[in-house]
């Protein structure tokens, strides 16, 4: 920038630079302060919190956490969330990829219609059909059941999974599976031995895209689960807030515990999380 | 890419590959969506279907007492959409550009900006409910210590203020998403464009306004569609903070809350009307469905163009 007003340009450049970096720092503070406040408060007693909300914890006191685990049913909540998320996501990956394989690779009469069917599934805001779904689940005996939750979640995540997988498989060269066929592989062997290893990278994206919203969901358990022993963690934390509403130390410990698993995973896999959760909204 | 024409031997395999995904989606997504429409045309006693009543549920929704609730909720949803969209896209764009311009630490700041997005709305809502607590919360403590009366307010307890505090919390949770979408858009801009503009003597502001900003149009569409859907299905945040009746004084009620409390009732009253609830569901459905369809139509068109 060697124009006559080079100095001004440079000056403006540094101004923008400072402004933009400042925005990032303010954002980082905005993200971290509430979370640090939560973690810090989880080590303090409620009486201490009520007299001075903003002090640092004087010692590493785990008694709030003890309460969360002994009185709060958190072990069972975590287990239920894990089981539901794991099985729903597994179903989505296995059946979503196999359906996508068939749609991407075989030319059959109903191909276009089935593709449109999944497209419609993608556009249906499933939350809004909660009442008919509730009655349907009641008739099927799937209320108060983890299996019921798993099936509904798997169905909800399926269309997006079929789309992501189909797009990916279409981009793979067809010679790969033809070569296997010539070597005498059966159709399921072509899928299992040739296709599955190739779609591993996109499986991670589909897995994250499906699993995180399931783990974080609150609405479906709220409607479908009444039995405490089958509640998920997000439902459990709201029950805990109802029972221990006045014990702030315990509330913060409960929130910290509920947030911890995903935050730890995120610290390790943030790139994958970002890619997975923005799949569909960004390309590549 | 070439699809094979199939032979008789392959048919059962195709059937086997597709059926599980098809049945699941059909049973738990499509069937409830279709029955929702029929439910809105019947009268109900609790969860028991009584008579076919045509569109009378929709008519009753437009009369006392439902009309007031519905209008209030609808206006709130519109406020949520407009405010969230404006704030999210402007701050999101700023953060995206700030990260885009960084030479080092891109990954690091990207991870920080996106962190709240992975947290469950339930957790986020409860954290902020405690933070905004007027008696024991840290915000009122700071306000007292620094003597800032404007900060020392019942942010969640005042009808005129509560909805915007809720929108702020929603913004805190979600702004990382548009930021990352915009950043991905910026990263896909060909560097040669920018280089050429720089050589021609364009200032940074000009480059941003004339090149980067117009190229962000598809990202704006995606964010608008997603914010639209999210705003009209707004449930968890107001549910946790304002309760199912949208406290204080119904000021944080939304259509999803209205829909929920007409179907499943509230703790203190048993005014359940599945017919009206389904009618609201159908209206929301059409609204959100049209939004999503327009969005994906636009995106597919874009993909063809590229």
C-alpha cells in the first residue's frame, strides 16, 4: 500500500485488526465466564453462594457432586441417555447407509419416489406431530420405554442420514463395486466389504449430526417418559432442579456434570463436531 | 456416476437395503404428520376422539379465548425470529470475518465460538436462569457492587424485558452456528479475487462490502431458514425459564408452548383441547414446512448453478 495516504490506510488497517481481535476476545469471555461461574459455584456451598455469588471456591469441595450422584439418580440418567443415543445412532448409520447405497447405486422403478419420500421426511417438522405421535406410541405400548425413544429418534435422524450418505456414495466411482461383483461378491458383500470401508469418513459426520441432538433433546422424554428409572439426563436435570431448587451448589454441580461429557468430547474432537453439526448448512 | 440397471437377483437385496429405513421414517415421521391433519378436524375429550367437526377447531382458535393466546404467541414468535436473525447474522458475520482474518489461532477461536452450540438448550437455560436470578445471581451482585441500577433489574421477571432476555440467551447459545457457516463461506472464496482487488487498490472495507458480503448470500439464506424454523418451534428455552404458561404474565409464551399446554395440560389447570392443539400444530406445520421447502429449493438451485 504505497499510495499517498499509505499511512492512513495502514492506520485504518490496524484499527480494523484491533476491532476484530477485540470482538473475538469479548466473545471468548462471553462464552467462558458463564461456564466458569457454573464450575466454580459447583464447589461452593449454597449458603456461601447466597452471601457472595462472585467469590472463588476456597477449596476443592466435592460434596455437591456426591449429592448429585447419591440423591440425584445421575448414574441412571446418564446410562439411559447413553443407551438411547448409542442405539438410535447405530440404527441410523446402518440402515441409513444401506438405504443410501441402494438409492445411489441401483436404477429401479421406485428409486425417484423413495428419494422424494426421504426428502419429505427431511422437511417434516416432527416436533409438531407430537400429539398424534404420543397417541400412536401409547397404542403401540411404547410410552415409558427406551425402545420407543430409540425408534422415534432413529426415524427423525434417518432422512438427513440417507441424504448425506447418498450424496457421498454417488461421488464414489462405480468401478469399485463392479470389480467386486466380477470377483463373485454377493450384493450384501459388495455393500459390507467394499462400500462400508469407503464411507467411514462420512459415517463420523452422520454420527455426530444424529447423536448430539439426541443426547441434548428434552422434548421427547418430557412427553414420553414418566418413570424416573428411564429418564434421560436432560430430563433428569430438570427433575433435579424441581427437587433441589433451593440448593444452588447442588444445582451447579448437576449442570456441570450434565454438560461435562459433551464438552470433554468437544475439546478432543472440536473439528469433527463443527463439521458434523454444520453438515447440510455448509458444503464440504 | 452411473447407476446399474438391475437384474432379478438384485431385487430382494435392494428391498432389504431400503425397507428398514423406509419403515422407520414412515411409521414415526410421516404417519404422525398425516394424522395430525385429521386430528385437527375432530373434537376431542382428553385423548379420546369424538366427532368429525370440519374446520371448527380452526374457527374456535380465532375466537375467544384462544384467539388472544394465539395472537400473543404468534407475535412473540415473530419478534423472536426478527430479533434473533438480525443480531445473530450481524454478530455471526463479525466473528466469522475476525476468524477469517486471523493468521494464527483460527482453529482455537473457531472452537470457542462454536462451544455453546454443542450444549443442550436445557443446560444453557438453567445456567442463565441462575445467572439472571434477581436475588442471588452474579449479575445483580455485580450491579450492586458497581452501583449500576440499570443492570440491577429482574431481567427474567419483567414482562417487557423477559422475552428479550430469553432471545439474548438463545443468541448466546446459537451465534456460533452462523459464524461457522459464514466462515466456511469466506474460506471457499477464491483468493485470486481478493488478491486482484487488492492490487487494484481496493481498501479492506471495499473488499468486504463489494466482494465478501455478496458472496455470503447463500449462507444468509441458510441461516434465515434455520432461524425461521428454530424461532417458530421455540420451546425448550421459554419452557425452562418461563414455564409452560410463559411467565411473567404470559409475556414469553410461544406457539409451541401453547400447542404443548393445550395437548398435555399445565400443572395447575386441566384445560386440555387436543383439537385446538392439533389445529395450531397444522398451522405451524404449514408455516415451517413452507419455510424449509423454500430454503431447500433455493439451495438445490444453487447447487445446480455451481
